[in-house]
C-alpha cells in the first residue's frame, strides 16, 4: 500500500513539474530549463539527505554502486531532463507525457537484456495496453489552438497567447 501511495505522489509531482516547465519554456530554451533545475536540485537534495540522515550513510554503497548511480544521474539529469524539456516545449506537456510513458517498455527491455528479469503474461498484456495511449497521442492531429500557436511562432509571434497577456 505504501508503495502505491508513493508512486501516486511521484506521478503527481512529475506531472506538476511538467506543467511548470511548460510555462517556463514559453520564452526560454530547454537547455536553460535543464540548467536551472539541476542547479537548484543539487543543493536541495543535499539538504534532504542531511535532514534524513542519509548523507552520513554514503559509505554503505560499494564503488560499483557509485559508478552505476553516477551513470544513472548523468543520463537522467543531463540528457533526460534536456530531452524532456525540449519535448514539452515542442508539443506541450499533455502530449509529451503519454509519449514519455514509453519509458516502461524501454525499462522492461533493458531489464530483460541486462538483469535477466522475466515478464509474465499478465505483465506483457499490461505493457501492450500501456503502449496504446502513446501510439494514439503520436498519431493524433494537433488541435486548433496548437496549430494556431505554431502558425504564430512561424510568423514571429508569441508561442503562447497567455504569455502575451499582462500579469
């Protein structure tokens, strides 16, 4: 039960982050968004590890664990964030989210190849069903507001009409 609750809270945090990023990349490139979030993330994470006591347990990890986690951090924070923010900037959070759900089958394939994990029939059926959403989102034509915004950008106008309104 705790795992499911934490998963729901994680999804809520990531989806809220995507919405905030969408508003932030209206006038700035994705690289700036990645830079700002990484710069803010490091000290905030350091404070969280200090408060939770995990900072003092850093010696519990093996050298190979540090290497693997450093690789994961590099892929996630440098490449993953940039590509996530670029996707949100290009197609919006509502369309980028379902496409990014493809991380599930990628994770399954990597786990099968490198970790010798197994997929049951029920898991395979669930994965197949989860692939339907991203496939539908990719094939869907952009709505009128998105097409109008793209035309405005091509004409040198604002990307987001709400961004032009005074705050």
